[in-house]
C-alpha cells in the first residue's frame, strides 16, 4: 500500500490537533461561550469558569503543581517573555540574566531587550551534544537574578538536566525559569522534585490548539505583569481567557499516553538508524534517554537544506531545516554552531519531528525520499566532490 | 513528478516563479566538464551558497560550452542554470555584459532576499572569463584581476563579498607570487573558511598564492 501523503514530520514546530480535542473545544464555542468570571456570575459564566478551573487543575497536576500556580497565556512565546521580563522587572535591581547559547529566539530576544535597559545578559556554552556546561554556568553565577534554560532543544532534542541546573541556581538564590514546551507530556517533570521557579508549557506541540500556553509560577515568586488590564489570572495576565483553547489544551494533556511516547521513541531510533545509512550523514544531538522521544536531526554533508526541504515537499515529505537560506535572517543555525558544528553541517541539517500518529511506513518513506534527494544534489555539488 | 496545486501554492508563497521552479527541478547544463578550458568557484560554504562554473571557448572566442555545479538553495541553482542558457553561444565580450538584473528578469522575478544568488551567478561567469583571459595572456595578472577574483569570495557573516566588506587589506604581486593580506585574525573559524575559498578562487592558475592575516 502506498504511503499517504503528506507525510508530516514537522512536529517539533506544530502538531495536528487531536479530533477528540476539537470535539471538546466546539462545545465551548457553541454552547458555553460566556466570559469566565468572578464569584458571582450568571449560569453560563459559572460553567465557563468551572471549565477553565478544571483545565487549570489538570495541567497543574500533570507537573505536580497547585492549580493556583498555573496561569494561562497566548502560548510559549508570551510565557517566556512574561517569565523572563516579569522576574527581571520585579527584582528591583539590575543584575545578570543568564541563559544558554542554544535557546529559542523568544528567550534570546527577551534577554537582549533586558540588556538594552541595563541588565547584563550572559549566555552559557553547551557541549557537543547540546548539554549546558554546568562548570561554565557556575563561573558566571554571581550577581545573577534569573537563569532561563530550556528543558528540551527543539532542533537537536537534547534533554537538559533540570534537577542539576536547578540545584546550581538554588544555591545562589537565582530564580530559575525553563521553557519546557517541547518536553511537556513527553518527558516526566515534577516541579516538587526540581528547583524550578517558572516553567513554560505549550499546547500546540502536543496535539492541542495553537495560540494557548501556560506558565507555572511557583508560589511566592515575584513577577511584574507585562500587560495591563483587568485582574485576570491572579493579576498577572489580563484579557479574557480563551476558554475553548484552554479546555482543548487540557484535553490534549490527558490524551498523550506512555504507549505513545514509547512508540515514538522506537520509531525515532529506527529513523535515526535509517538516515545514518546514507553516507556522510551525521547525527546532531544525543541518543537514547537523553534525547526527546520525537526528535531526529541529521546533517547531510555537501547538500544545502532549503533544497532538501523543497524537493522533499514536492514528494509530500514535510520536514524542517536550519539552513541559512531558509531562515528569514539568512543565518546558519545558532544551535549547530554552538555544539561545535561547521557551517556546512548547519546548512545541511534537517529536523524531523515525529508525532503520536507517525507510522513505520512513513519513517521508511522519509528515508527513501531523503536518500534520493541527497544523492541527486550531491551529484551536482562542487563541495561533495571535493571532500 | 508533476507538481500538485498545493506545491505550486507553496512556491508562490516563497515567491518563486514557475520558471525558477522549472530550472531548479530540471537544471540545464549541469555537471562537471572534463575538457573545460577554465573553471571558477565562487561563493562560500559558510553561507551555504557556492557554484563552480566550467567554460569551453572556441577559436572565435565564443562560449562553445558551459556547465556548473551548485551547493546552494533553489534560487542558486535556478539563477545559475538560466545564466548558462543566456550566455551559451555568446562571445566573451557579450557574456561579460550580462548583469544580475537580466538574470532576474529572465526568470520572471526573484524574491528580493534571493537577489544575491543572481549576483553570485554573474560573479562566477565573470571570474571564469577573467581567468581564461589571464591564462591566454590577454590580460595582465594584476591588482585589478586579483580583486575581481576576490569579489567572488563571500564573508559568511554577511553574505557579501570580502572586497566590499573591507576585509582585503592589501594585495601584492611579484612575478607569479601573490600575497593577499586580510583584515582579520587568523585563528577563527571564519578566517579558515575564507582562506580555503580564496585558494579555490585561484585554482587552475599558475601562481603561488599566500593568504595572510592582520587582525
């Protein structure tokens, strides 16, 4: 049986919304559409509030938090901005704000913004698999207000040791934020067991709707809101809660199972092995339990990523690349360069993200398509002949 | 494989015309030319944008054959492919006059962010012709020539050529020895990449080339 196209392997960026999630959401658009409110609302308002609080509870429990430690936002980027800028602005002093060299842009740009108003942003290097160099982190700790280190790297799948990093920050009284978007529901996380003060959670990467996310804020953490308005979400985030999306988000959290994760991990390893059969191909990032269950990233030497992406797209295989040509800034991947990769390794890197619905047949299709494209493009590459 | 409607939409969104796609999917005059009179490599591995041009010139100074290799994106392939079609059969003097704007026009347009690909195609052609003229003794191996070749070498951090970026501090030519001195520290990654690319640019010329750094 031929594979059904498109074969969507761009799940590190966005996922298909689960039909069961949509079903749940529709109810809150068609039947219970009132604004969730305060203590004395009309009947529909009460129902909306109940749904909102139930969702908050489900998400809190998933990470071992209390419901009042979760606020809803418009997604990962807002949660990151609020955590980083909110803590810095509430601290009342201008100190160091720390992060790693392989963070995603909303974290890096937030730090840059703080740098412009007197804070001192510092980025800690990572090793060749993308793990934060804890020795280097300790060297720059003194005088730091906040550290923001992602849980999972979306490009190369590295799972940071949040426990160890949290302990380092805790010892010096540095507030610790982590963007856990790519790990939420895929890698177990319990905020009672790690010293983390703020955690970004996202819905769009776990088959929930886009445009909604959450921020875990440990009780007692001081935060200045970025937006002014009505005192919703414990006074930290004004604007009416998007009840349908929030309900969908919570449903998505419920639906991911241990079996899904185990299956993804197996297929991930299969895909990795298949792609590494292609000559002059290098795996970027770690293997095994230290890599998120649904990420594969390889570099094909002598070939440029945008070309791979477009040719693959024509055959119904949808992947992502960190090639400079494909980025809006025309810059090579800061992640591949930070792990010590060459420019060529960066331009030829392809990220494949699996979902709970990815099949073995799709994995084989991906390999066949990529192998053919790489062979074809290498035959006309001046670089590949040279090496 | 025939393109589906959804794929065509994707291309339109990126801003590629059907002609660009056609040249990307079916590049003309592609491949290494064994009996070439001259070849020229321009661009940068670091930028992810590199081409090698091969020329075969006949007795009446016409481009009898032209081919190319490409390491780059769709528009790198498409602009170079269409360029080879535009100059095949032309005299060297005619070919020298080709501009990057004419390539873009010929393709029916290109996203502005990809204009540099057309610029690189022209640089490849011009440096190949310049090298041919030097090899034939019709043009002196002088400062002007060396700068022409250096204009085909790109600075990875900006994607612009190292001459206009002010990276070339000086060029000294004594007989067949050329010293190129760059305004950069020697020990960084980018310098290493640029050095390799300068050596590539002079490939096939009977000169001894020294790349030095003063950063």
